[in-house]
């Protein structure tokens, strides 16, 4: 009987990097799926276990739907041949400046980030984009985070739904709140989320958080002569006073920011203001990105051109697109319409897509490659190759090295540069929010996150309790739903696109949705495409709540 | 005679964030059988509900084929080879935690992850719970009586708790 090997590694789904153990038999390289052998191990970080997404790690790793071979328009070809063909095509189209764009994900390793930078130089382009798009606004923050200190906090002020996006922080946060009488948990958001029942919750209308925080900062500067009533945005006038009082009074206060696609408008302004508020009140400030290593990748690349890439795609100015770690048809809203403008598409993805019009390489999971990532505490963590990649899958780093070797004919040695936060740029005063809705679009639609889905939901949908759900779902205020007399399905139209949704039962979620608001989980591609692809006032693609109507 | 102290899974409703991590851990580790029930109180809260492994267990009493048996350590063990899917136990269970599997139409129930207990570890749902709502603690019969007032606690709290 062969021995069982254990690998201590980290969960790849969020930046908290929870610890887990993978066990496998070396004889057949199989990772044990049935999990008498699947375990977790405690460490100072998670101190507990994994969230629902993390528990499905092995299901994703062993998924029968995973892409195992390189495919061109659905037909299988060998890895070496595909790399040769891709490099010769890339060589041709990169003769002109900025004709190729590269989109890199926040789940890549730091080494892959350096290699992408080298590849862009070789391909004569400066067009590098980052996804998840909402994370780009967070890269100027130097995270002041410590798992140990968080448990000792006497005040936690959460902007956004931390419990939905990073559920494994819930224990530390609740431990801190319950530790001593007088410890407080405050939550500021645009709907009541998963954290709200546990917190003193302040809800402002969609699109108004930046304006609220701008006034909050002004109030901190001049508390004597400030007209509270004019700026409280539907909250009791004393909300500013209460939050400010708590932040100034506490000794070990924390401000946490967590965003997701389609939720907050102007996240860069929000982050900028929160950082200033934290400094002014002498508290810690940390952001919780969606990607596992967004903070590292973002800081290595330094400058992103998401909106230029999208504009050029729409105008037909681009000849080639490389998306590393995601299928562009699921990532970019309306890509079906603009993909015909491209001569060459290369993508690395977990799941195969039969009608993909370019080169689709099988992507590796973070357990299947080596590298390093930056943790929430801004420390570098190394990842070892716990299991060999499935089929022909190679890591994006290896793929880029091979492409670079074919294109330039020399071995690649990535230049290692210091990793530091990007420079802050000043923000403009947020506009006074007026209602987003109008006669043509009487509803406001916003995105929110669920902790038990991955990607498009295919993974956790295999659960019994999720099978009956299917999707995509739209959630609406139950009273308004009754009044409108809607059927089981409904079409949502926004200024950018339209999609059909099933009506979800809001009582299944710990959310509370106000009237005239439609809420959609943003992991569904149908939800993402509703939000369009426009730059906000700070120059980022980070759509917030939008106008919408039902048909 | 009541046992003085037993190890049981206890839920702190003030900590459950309804993330379903316990469901997933249970499902993944029990050969994709679904052993945890959900409790809906006033259709506003979604909480995990475990088999209580009752001292005087109605499910064991009614089972016509002895598929459910009480072990010496107090654990109520389900033998799936004996179960004929008559669902008598689901009607007998006062907590409504026993449910039939969708495919085989027999019962699947919490076994307290006895394989892990023998190794000195906690049940999987307890170990995975990210908010610390589930704990595996020694309780007495008197404690158990005190813990039964979940519904009133939820009603007493504002909004959803």
C-alpha cells in the first residue's frame, strides 16, 4: 500500500488565504475527493475552517468539466504546436504598436505578474488590463491589517458586506465584538447584507456612499459649524455624529472595505476617503479585494488600461487579445459582438468552451503551480506545487515563458522590482446624489456577493440545496413583488443590456432589499453584462448601481 | 438513567451568518450525502439543524428494521444497508432533522463524524464553521433543556435576529 502525501497549502478563493491540507496517493497522483482524508489545519489566520466556496476546492480541482487539452475552435491540438502557432501569430500582429492587449487576473502569482510585464514589452504593447475590474481601485492602499490584532479590536467599521465576500473573517470580527462590553461593530452599506444583523447598520441610498464619506471627512474637520441635516442622506441626522464619535473614542479601531462588481459607485473615491478618515481618527484601514493576489499583481504591473482596451475592442483597433485565467466571453460584457473584430484570441481557462473562436489553453489551479502571493497582511507567501496539473494544463507563467522563448529566442529572466502601493491621486468632490431612477428606468439595480458560489455557479450548484435553485436569480422587495404581480421569470433592461432572470426568494438570504431596488448576484454572466463597461469619474471600470426597468 | 455528560454539536444563533459552509463540508465528506437540515424560523433565518442524538430517541423506537441503533457512546447510528426508506423515523423525529435522500430514498443523518472523533478531532461542520457558530462541547441534560429556546431568542432580537 503506497503512502499518503500531505501538502499544506492555502485556499485560493479569496485574499484571506485560509489554510488547508491536501492529501494524495503519489502512485496515481489522485487527489482524494471523498474526504475522510480532506482536512483543514488551524493557524493564526483562519483559526477555524473554510467557507462554502473553500470547501468545494477539491470539487473544482477534480471537476470532470475541467479543460484538459489545448483547443482551437473546439478541436484539440498538442501543446507544443499550439505554442508555436500562437507565437508566430503574435509576432506578426505585434509589429505595430499597441495592437495586442493582455488581461491578467488577480489570482495570478507575483512571478506571473513580472512575466506578463516582460511579455507586453516583447509584444510592443502597453495595454495590460486587470480583472476583477472592481479591484483596480484598491491598489493605492497599504493594508494595515493583522489577523491577530483584528481579534483585539474594540471597534470595527465595515463598509460593504465583509461576511459575504470573505466569510472566514467572521469569527475574528465577532470575537472582537463579543470580547468586551462596549465593543462595537458598525456597517455602512447600500443594502442590508450578511453583516447587518450583527452590526449597528447604516444604510444609504445606492450611489451615495462617496458623498456621505466626503461629508463625514468635512464633519471631522469642522464639527462645530456643520449642518448635519443636509448631508445625512436619509439616515438619521445623528448618523455622522455617532460614527465619528465611535471612531474617535476607540483605542484599536478598524475600518474594512469590501466591494463587488456592481455594488459601490466610485470605489476609488470611497477608498481614498476611508484612508483619510482612518488616518485622521487614528484607526487601522484595510481593503479586502476579490482576487487572491490582486494587491501583488496590481502593484507589479503598476498601470492598467482597462477602459482603453475595451474602447479599442469596440472600435476594432485591436488585433489580438490574451486573457489569462478567464474566458473573455464570461468576463467582458457583450464580447460576442466585438470578438469578430479580433484576428487572434488566446485564453487560459478552467472550463472548456466548444465554440471558443481562438486558442483555449487549460488553466492551472493555484495548487498546481509554484509561486508567491501577497497576503492581506502585506507579507509574501509562497505556494508550492501540491499536485501535478491535469492533462496538458500548464501554469500561465510557464505558458508565457514558452511564448517568450518562441518569440524572442532567448531564455526569460523576469526582472524583480520592489512591490509597493501605487501613488494616490487626488479625487474630485463627489456629486450630490440624486435618485438614479427615472420614468424610463424606474428601478435601481445593484450587484451583491454570495459566499457559496464560484465563478458562474457551476461548482456549488451541484449541491442538493443549490440544485433546486438553478439560476440566474434576481431578488426584489417581497412587498413590491406582490404588488407588481410578476411571474416566475422577468427580463431586466438597463441602458447597456438586458437579461432574463428567475425571481429568487429573498427569504433564503439574510438580505433586506428596499423598494424599487433589484439585486442580482454578480457571479452570473447574465448579471455582469447588465452593468456595462463605462469609466467612472476616477477613470476606473467599476460600475456601481444603475437604472433599470422590468419587462 | 440520564447520562451526566455527552459531547454534542451546539449552535450559537448569534454567530451563524448563514454561509452554508457546514452544509458543504458535510456533503463533501459524507460521499455527497446530505445529512444536515436547515431550520427556518419565521421564514427569516436559515440555520443548520443537526440530529440531537436524543437520550430517548423516537426514531430508534419506530424503525421497523432496526436500521437506526443507539451506540454505547450515545450516538445514533444509521445503517444504510438495512434502511428500507419507510420514512417512519422522519415522522417520529420531534426536531424534523431526518430527511430522505433524493436518489436512494433512504435516510441520511448526522453521525457526528465518528471517524474523526476516534482520532480526537471535531466533526467537520464544526471544524469548518467560519464564524465560530458551531461548537462541539460537553453538555449535561440540564444544559440541553436550557438550549432549546432558540425561537424565542430570535424573536427577541431586532430585525432578523
